[in-house]
């Protein structure tokens, strides 16, 4: 069967040049048309035409003139935050997070909700849809268009069809998320693994904006890794790269939800930290935790951190051990990918004051000197909001990479795929679109 390739026709060339212009305006504004021509090497007529298109479709705005090097006034340009609104969403283990932003990723509205392990997959997805509808209603108050919805989830994801393949910590398999959401919302829908999405957020809006090669470690109930090589997220042969949380560190270690034993995330995640504290208390070690929660089983990360800040020895030891395992895994990533930067995000990054020094000490002991000396370690700009902002970044990435001038279609991958999917969704109630 022959494959169809899109060749370098004028439409494609113009789209690529439009993307170059839009990204330059995003990263270097304020800029004039003459500045853009000088930076990109495009001729002034082409730049002027592309800028006029971007202004006409609301992505770029003029912000007044200033004297140029030659003394003549030059009209300056910047990204228009009112180009439209973006909705980012995160399905975590036991919680949902939804944020509404403008086109420059400034948060306008945010909500979080909890769900329990006993809730069915349908209940959780319907809860996501309800939160997204709230976000759409808030977005409508801005008087602008919905540019897209991006969803991050701790799972193997087929990004082409936006289908969740397997989420071990949720116990979900084969959930056609784009098709479900496309039946409810008239907007482009994007879904990716939470670590990949968080890495994109750091690349576009965080500490890795000028970094082409980095790894992003997101530590929540599980651990995932987003890998950025040459400025692009590395998805691997089938889209499942970055599952470093399921690399074996101890072959005789605790059983993981993936079915393996001694996975990195079973030794270094939020769940691992809380289990260490619980076991110490159950073994009779004295801790202020007992008075701060409903027994060892009522622990939360917030309670653990409060006890650590009060000097609780049991909690401090658990954080130390968790930090060491995080450092071992990060040292392995540094040795494997030789990154310029390692970003650490997710819920556990809220414990940076305790974990970061241990991680850095462990990395200095275990990573090879060459790659270790290059790799800068930073805590994510977005910390516990990294994955929901990753949802925002999925939408921004699509627009900045392929700035289509017609955003009225429900999804860049809708049509036949969505029609086929809806036929398979008899188990899901299909409501009218928001």
C-alpha cells in the first residue's frame, strides 16, 4: 500500500513560514516587521503578508510605533492574549484539574475536584466533562473563541487518535478520549501522557524555554518522564517513550500496578513516600503524624509536609530515602540522555526544600561526571500544576506549529475517526455540545 506524503507545495511553505513568524513574535516581542524579516531571512513583502494574516485572524496585534534604527517609526507587534481561550485538563490519580488560560497561557480560572478509587471510569470521565463545561462557560465571558482543549493523563496514549491505551495507576484500558470529548465540545481536542505534556509546558512557558535537550520528571502517585530532544518531545516508535517510572531498580522490590516488581515509581513516588511514613508508624516509631491525621491510613502529602516542616524525624527519614531513589533514577536519565537540563515537577516537587538537596547529592554520587557536569537540575516552574498546564501547552503547540487560519472545525483529526468512534460509544451518554 502506497503512503501519501505532503510535499513542499506553496500552502505548506506558507504554513511553515507563518509558524516561524508566530513563534518569533511569541518569544521575542515586541518586534517590528523589519525585525522579523532580519531575524527570519524572509523578504519584507512575505513577512508583511504573513503578519497581516496573523493580525486579521487575531493571533498577533500591533501595540504602537517606535523609532527604528533609521529613525522612521516602526509598528511593533506582540502575541495577542485575546486571540482566544485555551482549556487545559489533567486526570490524575484521585483528582481532576482544569485551567482556563488566554493565548499567552495566563490562568484566568482554575478548578480541582477529587474522585475515589471506587468511582467508575464513566463517572470520572463525566466529572471531567462537567468541569470542562464550567471552563467553557467561563471562557465565553471573555468574548473570544475556544482555541482547543488539551488533556494530560498518566497513561500510555496513542497521540494520533488521542486514545488512552493503558493507565496502570487508574486501571483504565483503551478509552477513546478524543472521540468522547469531541461528542461534547466543538473544539480541537488533544491528549497526551502527563509527563510529555508537562515537558511541553516547561518548554513553552517555563524554565526550559531556551533548552533543546532536557528531561522532565513528573512525580505524583506514579512517575513519568517527558523527553525533549532537539526541541521536540520524543514519543518513540509507537508513542510510548518516557515510561521510566517502570524501569526496575529493585527486582525483589514491592509489586507495582504495572505487574512488575521494584519499579522506580514504587520506590520514589508520592505513594512510596506516604507508605514509608505509614510503615514506620505501624512499626511503633514515634511521630507527630498520628495526632495530625486519622491514623497512618489518613495520610496526605500536605500532612506529611507539615510534619516535616515541624521537624518530625520519621517523616524526614522517609523524605531522605525517597529523595535518594529519585536521585538514582535521575542519575540514570542523565547517563542515558546527556540532557542540558532536568526539570522536576508534579506533586512531590512541593517538597523541594527536602528533596532537592538529596536528589542533587545522589546525582553527584551516581551520574557519570561528563553528563552530570552539563545537566542543570531545576524544579518545575509549575510544580503541582505542571500537568494541567501541560494540557494548555498541547493546544499552544499545535497552533504554534501549524497556525491554521480556520479554527472553526471541531478537531484537526475529527471527521471519519470521530464518526467511527461514536458508533463504538454506546456505553457513553452522548449529550449536546456545550
